């Protein structure tokens, strides 16, 4: 089974890579900003990226958990209906 979202994922990863490269070039070429400030900005961008990855991961995990619970409840309801219908016959 091929993932249909691979093109969108690759496009987003490419866009993020280009944004990081452009940010790096901007920080490198800005002469009036001290090096300590550049490092602080770079750390902020890196930590923001890690935080966003974690948010997406935990939201996806929560959605998968909810889907799994829903499937279990659907299977339980199907079994109960099958037992109810089977008792009538």
C-alpha cells in the first residue's frame, strides 16, 4: 500500500529545508547582529521545530488511540447485535 500523502510530505520537508537554509544565510550575512544573538535565534528556531514535531506526534498518537477505541466499541456492538439476533432464531 503506497502512501498517498508522500508528495505533500516531501514538499513540506523541502519547504522547511529551504526555510532553514535561508534563515541560516540571513543569520550568517547579517553583520550588525552579534554572534550571541544569532545563536539565541538559532536555538529558538531549533527548539520551536522540536516542539512542533512533538505536538504533531502526540496529536497523531491521540487520534490513533481514539480510532482504536472506536473500532473496539464497534466490534463489541456488532458482537452484541449478532448474539441478540442469534437468540431470536
